[in-house]
């Protein structure tokens, strides 16, 4: 991994063009900026090139070429990741899988589907909905994020409380290894024989290989679904309700919570529900299953909400109402743009029973730092998403926000939880890895990476803390140099583009 | 958004050196979540981040902040955008992508005005023709000559149309029959309401709309009158300026806007009714053209508040369901500038559902652009054709009519259907409604 050879070798470029054709290789610097980051914008870098393979063979050919030229690379789906997993910090060649978006096969009888990695999560459900089937993991970005990205990040979602995360739904995959070899992992039926290598791959954040065909499990849509919206005057009451519901032996499909600031943000967007401004928390509780059971479960859920001082509990009366409530929850991250120019979304996990206490800690941090923090989270499984609002234009605020985020993650670990529930470590939480794991733990994980990715060409610098601070400093110096290089040609160009004294204008492009 | 009124001095170190630049408070709202990707027609086709709403906003911001110069990196994506605004409908943080694109095009227009034959053509239409009702009258006369005296048939028979590129040939064939005079002149200046008056409304006639679709204006007036609206047709109104804004020619658009604001202010009406989605969106967004001019900004706001799409207006004043029948199986295509830019989705469907005999079937992705997009089908024929094909493939089986609310879409869909030899009618919402009322009167 080298930070100096960010220019694409001319012979490599020729070979890439020959493999994919001119329309599927972006290599002119002008066309690379849009790939400087994914959904995590705090750190950015320019790739050497972006390529758009369409088949397993093409991915393998590209990866082999990059190996031959010793050039780092990383896979990218829709670029909606929130931890910077697809951000090219070392001039990687971005292998965009967005054009590999076919549904290759569906077996409705056996409830299996084979997809290419660029297929959008929700499209899979749409394509099998006619048969009453769906794909269960539902990250908030499901209308845009890809199944390949879901696999790389082991994505969760609102309904993983009952149905499990991506790893529970991915059964097999064809994978291009970091050296360009193609292997089949997992098993479409039954348990895979031998080591669970697919288990390793799911959630490896693009460091162990690139899945190019993914076999997933489909589910039959539950016979009935009911959704309740409960408003609370106090966060503590909402937290207690969550615990009470699960203690009562009810396993809802989802229990989601939003606090006051998050409610205000979504209510300012197209996804307006009309939450009362003085309510401190809202719970969105969904139960599903057989029609009879669902009704009874919902009756008990409503009762428990009332017992815990809910200000009001409403059960959705129609599909439109339910859809609006869900959109309001799923769009909450993006809607934060309505109340703050920038934000960091964190992704810590805690034991459910310590919800009130950790939320109080976050509130204190917010007060002390002067940064507003909205909370949107999967309350049922204790997966917090504090949204730390800041303004990058104010010097020091971005750093402060990052520090606050780090403190929240540490608090999660201290409470017995973890630093990520579903967004991954990426570049964002590398430093916190050392807080969660001791050196031996990390060494064991790195040893696995070296088996698959010995030359560290496949998504380098992600997931693990970079040893020593010097390399971080080197890297940021490299980044600075890169941006300087981009803007170096700029003053002349502005001069050319500006109308001169005679009013004559010389375009340059 | 902080405030509608801001100073529009170009940022100091940015690549946008001219006034009226993309506004920081508009692009800074983007949080890069990417929820816009999958509704963007160009991203759906190319799957390249450069040609996605998020990518475009990112590049515009980079140029504004001086990290990129105003070269192909920014210019190409800004011009491949259809300006269909589908991204705005899903954007959770409310980025006005359309305004950003339009303002960025304004900067490009200054930096590198269109040159060569393309530039000449653009200037001819956007500055020389559309803003001038008299010259449009000449075009109308020529078109009529072409159609009435069999010249069109002759040209078709001799194969002269084959000299045109395929997309233009299809459009030429799809042109509706032009009437003798524009509605702006043929309709009386004042038409009384039938029955008790619910309000006064001025009809916006537009440029292309009033050359090619005069009958739609007549239908609009009849339906409005029937529902208690007194209609006035201001003679001095001009083209709305939308095509100019899309092309980046903001000075020309501002001139047209000033004229219309003045003319309609004098008419003293309660509403300004528009039956072209593109014009309606433009008129409602006049304030955006005067961000740096508080006096005109205020006037533009007062003007914009009175603008209604005809379907929106009818829903607002209330309609009685027609008793005449239109026994056809039809589907409704949402014009981008009606659903995404104006948020009008329910009203046209409600009106159409009230028509006896009309069986309205929804098509998948009714809100996806048909590829017309102003003059996009002329400037980017390849992408426009791809989108048209997808749209036509999505028509539900057995429909006899496609209904929509924008002249550009009507032409585009007619051209596509003619190319395929499909005998499916394309009508404006208000035409269908009017047909039902006409039928009712014939029965009575």
C-alpha cells in the first residue's frame, strides 16, 4: 500500500480499457470526484479510477490486473455506507458493482434467490412481492442500498429484532478473492461443510473479497401486521416500556424509538407525522404473524404502553398510515439535514436494560459539549443511533463532534455493549476498535485478514486501527497534497473562465 | 432553509464568479445520504455517481467552494440532469436540487455561452422566438400551412422527413393540428362564470402550449367557467421563461418573469391558472429568480401565491362530477413538474375518477420522467429515447388513452406511440374532463 503512486499506470489503464471498454472505466481526474466518499463524508480521498464490471469474470479480471500492478482497490455498492467503508483513502481503484444489479434466479418453492451484488435491497422484495415473499433485512436505506453492500457490512435494520441481520439471510456466495481467484462459499441448503468461511466474509467490510453472486433466503410475508405509535412525556418511560414488552415474552417484529429532536427533524421533512412538540420520545412497535395472534399481541402491547405512562397509543388504521410512520422513522437520518448543516451518526449497542442510563449520559454529553444530539434507534435490540449535530464551518466543531461520538461509543462498551451494531467500523471507528478489543483480539482478526488478503490490496486501511500515529499523519499529509494538486491548476482556469475586459470569454472545456 | 432572501454575491474563492450562483444554504443541506439515487432516471440508466442527484450537488458544492473548476467535471453532470426533480420528492433533508442545477447552468451560460450552430439555434429559440408572441404567430401560420395544404403528407410521401434525425422525425409526425389563432387572441378577454361566481382567474397561455395546444386552453376555460370561475385572458402575457432557466439563460427568464408579474398584477385576479406543468412550476418558482432583488422578490412571491395548476384549482373550488361518459380504459402519467415540482398528484386522479365510464388503471412508476423534460429530448436524444421506451413499456395492457398534464409529455408520448404504431390516444386531464361535460350537454 503506497500513498505516492496515485496516478494510474498507463499500461494498467490500457488493460482496464481493454477488459471493460471505454464506457465502463472512469479515469480522468474530472470524473473521479463524485467517488471521494460514501455516506460518511468526514474523510475523503480521490480514487485512481472507477470501473464498472458487469460479470464475475470481469471482476476477477480487474482484480487480477490490479494485483499484477500492485494497485489497491475497493468494492462499492450504492455508496450509502455510514462508516466510510467505500472511501478511497489510498487512491484505490473503486470497483463499482452498481451495474451488476440483476436478479439471477428465484426459487419461490424453496424460498431462495440468487442476486448480483448491485441489486438494490428493496428491489428484491418488489420483484418477489407478487408471490407474497420478501427479503427480511431492512436497513433504513433499503430503497437505495445494495445487497452486496449489505453483505459487506452485515447490515441490520428495523426488523432484525425478530428476523435477524444479513448474516442470517445470506446462504451462499460466489466470491472474487483479493488475488483474483473465484471461490464458492456457503451452501444454498443446509449447513456449509467445513469452516464457515461465508460467515467470515459477511461483515468483513470489503477486506476479504468481493461477492459477485449472492444466494439469499426469502421469507413469506406474515399473514397479519399491526403497528402502534406510542408517545411518551419522558424518555425513561419509553425505555421501560421496551423492556416490559420483551419481558412479557412478546417478540415484536420491530421496536423503534425516536427522541424529541429527531421527531422535530422528520416533521420538518416531506415525511411529516405531526408529533407533539413536547413529547420526549416516540415508540414505533410492530407485531406480525398469524392474524389471531397478532391482534392479541397488539392488545397487550397497547396495554403495556398505557401502564408505562404513555401519553397516547395509536394503532395504524390503514396501510398508508403505517407506511408514513415507517418513512418518518427511516428518513430520520437524512431529515437531520433540516435542523443541522452537518451530523455524525453513531452506531453503538448496549444491553437494553441500560437504555435510560446511557441516554442520560448522552444528554449530559450534549449539554457539556454544546452540540445537539438527536437519538433514533432500534430500541428492541439496544442499537443506538445518536445523531451528533454540528457545523463544519465553525472551526473545531467537526473535531468536537468526532470526540463526542467517540465518547458515546466508549460509554457503550463500558455498559457492556459494542461500538457498532450495523454500520461497520470502516474508517470512522478504527480508533475505537482498540477500546473494544485488546491487542491479542485484534491480532487474531488481522491474522484472518492476512490469509485472504495477504498483500492488503483489497480495501486497505479499513476496519483495523492503523498501527502508530505516524502513518495517520502521513496519510493526512498525503490527502492534503492530493487536494492541493486538484486545486493547483485552478487559479489559471478561473482567470480563463472569467470574462476579460473586452467582454470576450474563452471557455476552456 | 434559513431565508428566501439572501445576497447572491458569488463566493470569493469559488468557480462561480457571476451573480445568481448556486446558494450555499441550498447545497449545504445535502447530507450525502444517497436516498435520491434510485429515483434519478440518469442514475438508473448509467449507475454512475457523477450523474446522480447526490453526485451533482456534491460537484456543485466543490465548484462553489473552489475545489473544482467549472470544467467538464461539473458541466457535463449538470447538463445530463433532466431537471425532473424526482430526487426532491424523496430527499429527507429537502435539497432543492432543481434550483441548484438551474443556477449552476446559469454560471455555465456566463462562463461559456453556447456557440456554433447549437448556440445559434438555442439563441434563435430561447431569445428570438419563444419570448415574442408575434413571431410565434408566424411560426403558427407556417405550421398551419404545412399541415393544411397537404405539405406534411407530401413531405412524408416523398420521404423528405427522413432527412431529419429519427427523434425529430417522430416529433414532427406527432405535432397536433394547429388552429387558426392562439387562445390568447381568439378567446374573449373576459369570460363570465356560469352560475354564482366563486372567483376570478387569469389563464396563463404560454408559448408552445398556445401554438400547439390551443384546444386545451379552450377546454380549460370551459371547465373553469362551468365551476363558477370568471376567466380573464391577459393579452400582454408572455412565455414563462422555464426553457430559458433550464438552459441557463437567467437574464432572459428574469425579463420574461418581470413582464408576466406586471401583466398579471394588473389583472387583479384571485388565481392564475396554468395547464402546462412546466410553466406552472416555473411561475410558482419566480421568487427563486429574484433572490438578490428584494423588491422583485416580494412581487414574485405575491404572484406565485396565486398560481394554480388547473387540476389543483378545480379541486380547490370544488367540481360537480360530470354525467357524460368517456368509456375508455386509461392510465395517468405524472408530469415531473406537476408531481415533483408542484406536489400535485391526487387532484388530477380525483378529477379523472369522477368521469363516468373512464376506467383509470395505474401504471408502474407513473412518476418517472418520460424523457421529454423541456428540450432534453432535443439536446440528449439518446437518454430521452431510453426513458420514452421505458415509459411506453410500462403502459398497462389494453389502455386506450394516456392522460397527463404537460404539453411536452403529450408530444413525447405521441411521438413514441406513433413510432411504435400503437393506436393509443394522449390527452390532457382537462380535455378528458371537458369531453365528459360536453357529452353531458349533448345528452341534455
